[in-house]
C-alpha cells in the first residue's frame, strides 16, 4: 500500500471528534465524505475550493443518509470547517479573520477566502480506488448510521 495512503488512513481514522453518549460526532466525517463525493463528480476539480451552496447541499444530503434525525447531533457544516485538522483541509481565512470561528453558513463565506486540500491528499483523491478506500474508511470508522 502507498505510504501516503497509509498516512491518510491513519489521520482519517483518528480525527479528533467530540462525543456524546459514547458516539463520535460525525460532522468531520460527513464534511470529508462530501468533499470526496464532489471530487468524484468533478464539482471540486482543483485542490482549492469554496464553501458554496453545492458543498452545503452535498453535506446536508450525506447527513441525511448517514446520520438522519439523530437527536445527539445537529446538521451543521461550520463546526467541521473550523475544527478540521490542518493536515486534512487547510483553512485560508481572509485577512483579519485568522481567529474567528464562524457560527453560521453566511459567516463561513465571510471568514474563509477558500479551503485547500493538501497536495498529497489531493493526489490520492484524484485516484478512484484511493478515493473509495478513504470514503469507506470514514463511513466505517465513525459508525455513521441512520438512527432507526
């Protein structure tokens, strides 16, 4: 297995997440699954991307599939945008917003000029096989299940 793939398998398996009632918060995983999906669809075709309506809708769609109406967590994309590890997604805040935590979708667009996928992860995500491995890892590692 490729060393860079092994590195990201380790990183994505060990994302720092809060937990409630013993369940890891799924926000970061859903955010990354959404990015992977948009890379697969060609909607993100360069390593720099914006927090836009397409990303938000993809996040909400994946939340519905993998989390559903779980009473432990609310569907919001702004927390993982702020808290995601910098070796997974790089924040590029606008000047003067370096330490601002966005608390809404509108604030995300105001705070972040763009987000960036690190070159080594971007290379992995452009390969279908690697992309599928990382996506499935996120689904499995974070026990993202729709509550029945």
